[in-house]
């Protein structure tokens, strides 16, 4: 994916407490034509999403204040219904946790090609039901 397809995903919210990783990802996505906002914790993500109305939320599951699952619930509760939520974690999926909130999942460290391929897959895909 060399450039952003204007008919698909355009607004991406990155929720990541590692500022260097979040900022580097934001820079990469902006270079590919995406409109990007960044939040470094869960509560900031909820506030940012209300005014930003993202198409995709790249959501770290291990955040310092509230975990990514609580953020996912809050996003849906607050009406961010059209966004595709993508879980990002340094851990393999826990079969006891409900991943139905998420359109997809990436395991850290996330490679640039993997991230761009994922965004290509979720372009135009409906958000997960909930």
C-alpha cells in the first residue's frame, strides 16, 4: 500500500502509552496519507475519539490507566460505532478474554508492512458488532 485510498480508511486514532512507538507509527501513517490522532492513555483516547470520529482505532491493550478492553467498551458506549477497533498487544491472545470487540489483532512489535496490510484489509470493513 503505497498511498492512502481516499475512498477507504482515512482517520486513524493510535492509542499507545509508549510515546516513541506511537509517534513513529503516526509519522509512518501520515507519510502514507492518513489523518492521524494520538492518545497516550485510555482516558485521553476516549476524549479524543469523541471529537475526532476515527475510522480505525489502533488500541494498545495494556495502558497505564484503563485497559484496552475498557477503552473499547467506552468507545462503543460513547457512540464511536463506525470505527474498526484493532487490538495491539505484546502478549499472545488470552482465550478467556472477549476479542469480539475487535476487527483484528496485531502482536507487538508490529512491522510497518504488517500494519499497512492490516489497514488495507479493514478499509471499508464494517466495525465489529456491539
